[in-house]
């Protein structure tokens, strides 16, 4: 049993204070930034200088050089840094080995491990975060990256915490749920995050190696409410439903031809964007009433057609199905031409530009896109929801309309220190609230302006009236909305005291406008501002 060994590892890492803050303290902010660019020389130089000044061993120096920089370290140093687990225990866990298969290079003159040295078999590093539940930190193991390997990644590589991982964890809605599913868990990072708000998490992957590392990470961090299952897509959870589905699926669009590597962590094995379509279509069968699925994805633009038309088609249910179409909020964050897309993912696999392999793979990507008429590839976030039912199990009747938002937001997000998941949850709550009200009921409601909203006004010199007014959102998606005089006056008066209708009537009187016409103009804007989080509905339990 390896569990007791993992517990010893946890105790040693905690005793050493093997943390993000401690490592940054070892080599400094600039070297830390270089590591994020996959450059370890500044960090290694800092550790070498530090070693020369130490009078007593510093465990983090040895641990960082071995597991973060991916370089050999004296066996005695690791025995001292892991005093309860020891090198023997770390070898049993598959964390390190005593023989080095590759050595120094022109770029990295570090010599290969000698008989008294050990080398890493995994990447093991601290990870810290802040979410809606507060600050936290974990230790995450994954397979060695290109920097440590000295060659391109293997096709069964298990990726650590990357940019996509951070994006999805920040999007995760933190509302408490009973059951959550992490589809394609990889190293388990999303399952760990989900375990903070879900009573039970099921984590699946097609890779046995990924599940092995994910289970190690859960045990290493004392998380015991995750169940791991092997299988593709929804096969491991046939017949089960979940309140929250999270997935960073292998969405990368890769040519399906001989000689092009297919990496398990990013390539789903299907043509084009069919893997993302399969996750979207399968989510409806595995969500509870009111359950939410959140995933990242790529989608193709074919010739001159809009990809959003294809995405809308993915959301429709067969005529025989008893479910209504899924609610959906899809946000496209980026669009790449075939050339840029190919370059990004060939380089991601560890193949360097200006090499014959790079050029060969580049040609294969462009051939594939050209043959299938792909003009662009979009990337973004997908939030799907299964419509809730009433007490009798029926889908809700109008006036609640289906939520279907497809939008392009390439600009920088607002400031969301704990992630944007809470903002998404608040927007859904506000939408559901006002979607259940007709205009008369909405006019009777009292609203408040969100605390992160500011108003910007521009004036011509010497003029009393502004020539331009804009509403800005500090958090969320950092949206900006142009205002006219009536809308600015309405928002300025939304302090939770006066009903919306009374405010509009007062504005109509001041402007000499028809009150009914002004209501018809402003109430749809009020709904849009609620949807986007500029305005907030009455607190639960208060009178609308």
C-alpha cells in the first residue's frame, strides 16, 4: 500500500514549508517569472548562490532543484529533505530514480546524475489559490515537462497545472452541491477544486496514468471525497446524474493522420471539434434538474459560416427526448487563424520551430484545415444548464424563457480576486429572478447597483451637461455600457429603496417624456443590466 508513504510525503513537505511563497523567496520574482516562460537558468543560478551561503541544509533548495527544476540532486540531500519518507520511500512512490538517462546540453550545462545522485520521475510543486471559500494551497504531481525531459512530450503525458486549468478553476461556480463530475480529470486539479463545494466528486479519465497521479494528489492533500474511474467521456457514469459537471476536455483539434502525435491530455481522438460536441450533447443526459456543466472548448469556423450557428445546433435535443434544450451561456474569448493555431499546439507538444519535424507537422495541420474548409478556430467558455422542474416534475412554463447567450468577449476580464465563478452564479440568479417577472412586476421591484460599478462622464470645456456617459464594471467580465440621460438617472436612483417603475415615472416627468414609452424603453435595458451584473435584484426573502 502506498497510502502510508503518501502520508509521510505530506508530513515532510509540510515540515519543509514547500510552498509557493517559500520557493519565490529562494530565487526571487524575476526567476519565478522566467520559470513560467519555461526557463530555469535564473532559478538554478539563484539556488547555486544560495547553497554557497548556507551553513545548514535547506530542504526546499534540494526539493525545488529536483522536483521543480527537474535536475539531479545528491541522494543525501533528498534523504535530509524528506526525513520520514526518505529516498527509498520516494522511489517506491515513483517520484524519483537513481539513474539519469539524459545529461547536460549546450543550453543547460548541468551534468547528469552520478551514482550518489537521484533524478526526478515526476514534477512535484506547490500550488496556491484563492476562491470563494478562501485561500488554499496544495502539492500537485504530474509528468515531467519538456524542460526536464530534454525532448518532446510523450503521447501519454499527464499535464500539470497550466493556463487552461487556472482558467477553468476560476470559472467554477462555487455553490454547494451534492454530486460533481470532473470529466477528463488529468492530474486531478479540477476535482480538487470541486471537492471544496461538492459533497462527492467523481473524476474520470481515459488515462490510467492520469488517474494514478490524480489519486496520489488527492491523498497527498488530504482530500477524501473524490472517486476515480477509468473510461472515455461519459462511459464511466452511464445512468448517473450530477449537480455540477466540470470538464477541461482534450479539445485540441489535431490532424488524424499518421505521424502526427496524439496527446492524451489534449487530443480527444475525434475529428475536428467533435469531442467538444460530444461533451455538450452528453451533458444533458447527466445533469440533474437545475444542474450546471462548465467546460472549455475549441470550435471551428467553416468557410464563411458563423461557428455560433453550429454551437446552437449542438444544444438542441432530439424530438423524442423528454428534455427541453439546455440553457447555455457561451463566451468566445479568442479566435485564431489556422496558422496561429497550428503553431501554438505544435510548440505545446515540445517540437521546436525551425526543425524538420515542426515543418512537417505544420504542413499536416494546414492540410487538414484546408481539406475541411476550416477558416478559423474559436476558444472560449461554455456554461450549460438543465432546466429545473416544478414539484410535479414538469418543465417550467413561460414567462421563464430559455437562457441562450452566445457572445464574444475578447477584452480583459475585470478584477476577480477569488475567480469569476461567483459572478457567473450571481448573473444566473439575477436572470432567473427577472425572467420570472413580467414588466409590471419588474417595475414594482427595488434594485441596487453592484458595488464594483462606476460611472464615467466626459464634458466639453465649459459645458454643464456631459457629452458621453459610460457605466464600467470593475469585476466580472469588465464590461462597459454607454448611457443616455434617462438610463443614467435610473441607475443612479437604484439604491434598493424606490421601485423601478416609480423611478422611471419621476424621470419621465423631469424630461417631459411619456411614462409608458419610457418604461417600454428602459425595462429591457434593466433586464440586460441584471443579466450582466451591473444591477442586483432584491435579497432573497425580501419583497420584490
